[in-house]
C-alpha cells in the first residue's frame, strides 16, 4: 500500500510538472511576442524618422526656391 502511495505521489508530481511547464511556456511565449512586437514597432518608427529627415534634407537642398515652387505647382 505504501508503495502504491509513493507511485501515486510521483505520478501526480509528474503530471503537475507537465501542467506547470506548459503554463510557464505559454506565459514566456506571450512575453517574448510582446517584446518582439515592441522592437519591430521601434525599428519601423526609426526608419520612418530617418526617411522623413532624408526627405526634408533633400527638399531643402533642391535648388532655387522659385524653381521648386514651379515644379511643385503641378502637383497640387
């Protein structure tokens, strides 16, 4: 009888470990996914800022302001 109880406790411990491991893995997966999404958003924001800075720089150095106005007039 004692042997059976030891076996039962061991089986319940293994089952509890399995459930706890799956739960822990799911929580870590969600946490990692959230971190990855934040990192991707930050990289995208940095890229947008750099493209905007390049556009402003290229727009300011595009030559004569009167000529720029004539070129842009057709775009409106």
